[in-house]
C-alpha cells in the first residue's frame, strides 16, 4: 500500500511546502483539494498548487481529493492536467467525483448542475472527453450535456512505466451502487464510499474486501492496473495507525491518504508535525 497526505489548510506557500516535506519524509503522495466556497474555508486553486508542487518535488504522486469534474470544462481540465503531468514528469493522478453539492460554486451559481442525476450525467460526459483527449487524436463526443466536434489536444500525457500514455483517473464510487461502481471500473481506480446516509462513514477492512471482490468480478483481468484508494484520518497513535493501514492493505486497498478536515486541529503546524513523523509503515 502507498500512503499519501492532504494539504488541507495553510497559506498557499505552506501547502506547497508541505508537499516538499511529504516527499522528504517518505510519503508516497501529496494531494490538495478542489473547492471554491465551502463554509468560508480558504481554498486555493488546485492546479496552481499542483504545478508549484510538481516543480519542487521529484518522486511523490500528485493529485487532488477530489476534482469536482461536473462543474469544470473537461477540455480545459484536460489541458491543465497534461501541463502539470509534464511538469511532474508523469506523477499526476486524477481523482474525480461529483463534487460537494454545498459548495456555493454549485448551489449559488445559476446554470450549474443542481441535481445528483445531472451531476452524474455531466461527470460521464467529462470522463468521455478526458479519455479521448489523452490519445492526442482528433475526436468527437456526443454526450447528454455537451457535444464536441473534431477536437484535438496536444501534447499527450507522459508515458507511464507500464506503457500507458494516459493520466490515471480514479473515480469516486458509491458502493454497492452498480451504476456508480460500474463507472469507476472503466477507468484506473476507485475512491470508494458508502452509498446514501452512510457516505461519510469510513470503510472498514471487510468493506474494502467487498469492494475489491466487486471490482475483480466486473473488471476484465487484462484491463491494466487498478487502484483502490481510501482516505480519512489515520489514528494518532502510531501503532494503531500501522495496524489500520496493514488491515486495509490486507483487504486489497492500494492507497490510503491521510486527510484531516477540522480547521481547529488541522492547523498548518499540526499538519507539518504529522507529515514529519513519516508514513506509518511497519
């Protein structure tokens, strides 16, 4: 299992510095987040943060938990992604989902997708654009909410060690929703969550094992690498954190991203101290 951290709070300089610290202290990934107006929280542009982190690091995987793809223009998003991918030397991943409906960039702006169904439809349209844009070929998309005629985006992403010339896309999947999980298994990874009222509850090892079994049943064995990505707050006790990570890895998770969202306790100083402890590996 690989371990990452989220730069949830701080000035933009502190957030980028945290990426450097994460790399220096053995973490595998650094993630920012994608929001505009969430309860008055300070929110930085994720692409600016990732571009700065890309040129100041050499090893860590970079991304955002998670990109709110339905409110973005997918061809612009693709161009931003490929730019950061090249700046990082091919270390970018794209966790994507419906976005937080309480973000005023959605709920307070006319013309944005107001319902869950429409956000899901826009996500499918955007994923179709991303998939085709990474090929470098001219393409068309006839989606439910957009139409693309003869668009070509160059350059293509950096070629991965396994030969893929595409940026891995991790899709949020509500388990056990066949529609939501079915969307995720068409791409490169799933960020699983419970469906409905349990959406905010963390997945335990048995939940993860159930997700992994579902993926194996519904994704072709020769479809290529696939990540199961969990996130949440690791236990403060290092021994408990190691046991937690080991149990999730045994169940089949490939990533865990330590994410703290309480601004009262996840201060820049606290995040820095936590990162400097290093990942809780055996």
